[in-house]
């Protein structure tokens, strides 16, 4: 349980940091064009789903095949709690670290 939580926190921090980095780049249209709290939370929610749902894909260029595993009802249903957990961790990191750094002038 402890290593799982640690991994979720690390992944959450990486996602939040990448989102903050992307906000400063003009070539990231989704984050910059819709720079609102709703758009940021939507992107964060999508990234939480991607990082925690457990669906894996493998592409074999030589064979021209894409294999997707973990896409079953039995794995998706319990993943809802994991998605919520990851989203909450990301929000806590943003509110507790990134916003504080901005308010104290540590970041641009």
C-alpha cells in the first residue's frame, strides 16, 4: 500500500508539473487556448484516467498490429476509485505546492 501511494504521489507531481510547464508554451494549444480552471481540471482528469486505469497498448510495426490489454469490465469498474484517487492527489499537489509557489513568487 505504501509503495502504491508513493507512486501515485510521484505520478501526480509529474503530471501537475508537466501541465504547469505546458501552460507557458505557445505550441500546446489545448492548455493555452482554454486556460481556465475548468479546462485545466478536465485535462487533469483525463491524465488521471490515463495514469491509473491500467489499460496497456503495444504496437508491433513489423506485424502492423496493435494489442490492447486490460480493457475488461472487471478491471475498469474497480479503476474508478483509482482514477478518483489520482485526480484528488493531483489537485492536492496543485493547491498545496504549485499555487503556494506562485503566491510566494518562487515560480514565474
